[in-house]
C-alpha cells in the first residue's frame, strides 16, 4: 500500500466547511490553550495534584482531527495526554477538566485519577491509560465491535512517535488492518519520545511509511495547520466509514513544553523551541488565514477570546469551591455494593441535570 504526503490542495474536505465552522475551529484551539494556561497557574499555586501535561504548539492537530469526526453518527476517539483539544471538541467541559486536575470529589473520577484520564462513551471519548500505545488495541476492539454490529461508526486513536515502537501499537494496528476495522490511527510526530529524538528511537525517516508493514495507507500532513489536519483526517474517516479499513495519519507538529511541567527540556537544541514558536505556531497561523484569506473581522476573534476567558474564569471559580474527595469514594465501583451512592451527575454514563445546566450556560459549546 502506497504512502504519501499531503498538503492543503484544491477540492479538499475543508472547502465544504461553513465560515462559522472555520471560526469554530479557532474557538476550540483558543479554549485548549487558555485552559492549559490556567492549569499552569493552578499548578504553580500547588492546587494541581500530580503532573501537568501541555499541548502547547500541538493544538491544531488535536482540534482539527477531532473536528473531522461525526458525533451524531456515534464516532468515538481515544485521546492521549496532549489531546485535551480533542476531548473539548467531543464535549468535555473546562469545569470537569479543572476539577479532575485538582482531584476534587466531584471530578469525573472523584479524585481517584488525574489530568484527562477519564472517559464518557456518551460524548464519544474513551478514557486513556498511561501505557502509551496500549489504546491502539483497545480501539481496534472498539471499532471491530462497530463492524460486527453493522454500525457506520468510526474510531480514532492518538499515539506519539515513540509509541510506534511498542508491541501494543504493532499488535493493535495489525489486528485492525487484518479485520478492516473502521479506525484512524493518528501518529503525532512532535520530534521527541519524552527526551529521545526520533533519530535515536526509529530508523524510519517518516512514520507514515510504517503503514506499509500492515498493508494500509499511510499519509503525512502538517499538524500545525488545522485545516490540513482536518482534511487528511476527514479523508481517513470517510474511507473507514465506507468499509475500507484503517489509515495511519502522521501529523508533523512540535511540543513547545517538556513531557510534563517538571521537564526543563535540557535535551532540546538551542533555538529550536523559539523557531517553532515564531514560525509555526498553529494558532497564529490560523489567525492569519481567518483574517487574510477568509476576511473574518478581528473583532469577532477578540469576542471569542473574551468569551473563552470568561468561561475559564467561571469554571475555575466553581472548581475552587468543589469539595475534596471523600475517602469512602475510593470504594465506589469496586464492589457490587458500593460504600456510597454514585453522584447524580455521573451515573452509568448518563449526564445529569447538573451537567445539562452547565451545557445550557454555554460552557464548551460554540454558538457563533
């Protein structure tokens, strides 16, 4: 199966997006970055429990790829630690993200897990596990179930460049390829597997070429161009929905922060981060597209910035007021007879009146 590199070209899927949808892409990227910036502030105040993993410089690949899915069709994704943007697109709320990082008692995992290690199949995202690459076989199973039930649903799973060297990645993508599962595998090539550069962890120059070993298409695209990311992912999603199986999509991007907030990036060559910030910031690039190519009024983008700031301020205030986790909550969901009743807002994956009220307030949605 041939592999290829694509860029934005005539007759691309994003041409069918309305101007409102293209502006919406900006909202999701801005929300992702601003929410993470707020989490950094909370982390430095020691209010965040555990590590903080940022996607600075990678917002376009998470948002653009998730936007290519069809939530109304029941499409589902599995994020990694730098895919907060994809979860927001699928319906995750800033309030629950902040509560989760602060290990609050009313967080999605009730303080038993941290950062974005939680899922909601109703909204279309499967909770990740820490072993990178292991979600590929999980999503192979999920999408195989779609095929066996005759459902026109598609799954998407994210892995980093380093995860392609794991056995789980190989086993999962090989099974999905053989079974022709409706799965899109996104390899986020940000140059480093933690602190290990690509040249020291793989002899393959382009990770899309690994697709040839599984007999599936491999495509590379600019992951810092949100429209190019949407285009290549939408093509892969449409292919999967037609029953043509798996596509490996390599998105070229760069993380401008370390593996986590504690990582000082001493392994990065001098000037490399500044170069990516000045020349290839995904939000700056897209703002230029909106203003210069699409003739969007800057006041409209300023209004989105103000809205995002207000939403995050409100979410932070509510999260600060949330109670700490109850010790007995550690037993909930472990035994047949839990020690306490599950909270109303999270029972059997059904959203409660509390969350519906939050949605009614407009958090994490785009209303133009």
